[in-house]
C-alpha cells in the first residue's frame, strides 16, 4: 500500500472511531423501575421574591451555574427524553444549581442522586456523565435565556450547561412524590418552545450530531 493508501486507511479508521463515539445506546423504557419518595420542598415565592433572591446570591457568589442532564430512553422505537414535571405544567431537565467551587460533574451527579435515587445519595459510578451538549446564558436577572453570550454583555448572571448522561441497561428511578418523571418523544419537543421552553425544545438539535443505537428488549 502506497503512502496515499495508508493515509486513506488511517482516515477511515479515524472516521469509524468518531462515528462510534457519536453513537448513543438507548434502552427501552420498560427496562427501568419508577418509584416515589418524600416530596421536595419548593420555595413559595413571587417573581419579585425570586429576583431579590437571585440578586442576593449573585452579590454573594457571582455567576450562578446550573447543570442539567439529558437522559434518553426508547419507547415505540423512538428516542424519548426524561423530564421532571412539576404541578402538571412546568417541565424541567433533571439537575440544578452548583454549590460554590463545586465541579460540573460532581454537582450534576449530586443533583441527579437527590432527585432520582432512593436515599438522595449514590456512588459516583451510578451516573455516567458524558460531554457538555450546550450552554445557555442569562445576561441579566430577567427570565430569558440565550444559547450565546454577546460580547457586549459584562457580568452574565447565570449559565446553564446541558450534559449527556448515558443510562445503564436498567436502574431504579426514585422520584419525590410532588414530581413526575415522564418520557417525551424528541419529535414532540422539537421547536415546541410554547410548552417546554427554549432549552428543552432545543435538545433535539443538540442531539443531531449523534446516532441512536436502540437496544431491543
């Protein structure tokens, strides 16, 4: 094999490796067990209360960083995203705010354990956190989030990072009684900001670089 042939073979191997790394294994929803535990306490606050809390936290700790998980399962041979539903109307990706000086990965594992594990804690190996899929920014204290940060914005108030979390073949999800963990097809989420908001409705586009390897039951 000449130099050109050897080069093409190396390129083919690299392309195959890259393709494999972009393949996400998805297991049937029926492989997973769903139970409940004590409800989480939510702050009963007005918008003004929330803004005051955000400003106080920013003054004390600076940029607020949130980490959220993209968890995929298969149902009817189609990829579904697991979402937490609050009060039958608000949808959220599992996750939450980091503690000061906490790493993205450690914080996301802690939040996933708190909301989706039996006793609120679990071994680090329980959650396989993959790559960061995207970042959303809150330039000011208003409610809007943007998938970019303009160069003229000084001192963004919040950053939300989405991570792909690969699920094992089976596991138990133990969810607080005042939350529901539901599976929503990606096709229902796509560009459906009215129902799911800009971050969740943008997840199908973030996943477009992956191929889905659906594992039959």
